[in-house]
């Protein structure tokens, strides 16, 4: 996906309690999720590498955000909102190709 809707008020309401690092981690995780159209890797080290979380504070922020906003399944960390948007996007693919 090259585009996703970002509702600023909804985002702010859901994330106003996050630290600066957690907010950045969440934003990067969501963008990665949409770009790859797949869940975040289950392995924390790989998830951190994918979103460039290099310091302990950054890695802790990734872990905190994953625990709060994502659900770990066999194939990785899922976010319900992302999954729904990706499914809607994929359902519209035949129309976009025409």
C-alpha cells in the first residue's frame, strides 16, 4: 500500500499517553505494516531492526507499543485496524487494475 488514511484526532486520542519514543515507534511500525502489507515480525530483534530502533530506550518503546496496540499470532504482530485497511485495499485491487 502506498496510502492509508490517518485520522489525526483518533490517533491523538489513542496515543496521547505515549512517550516521544513510543509515538515514533508506533508510527514506524504502522507505516512498515502498511508498506509490507503483513504483520510485524514476531521476533522483537527483527521488528526493532525493521523500524530502526537501535537504543535500549527505542527497543523498549517498540516492545511497549507492540504489547499495547498489537496482538501476537503465529505469523507475527497483528493490528486490527491495519488488517482491516489492508483487506479493503486488496478487495479493491481488481478495480484498480482496470
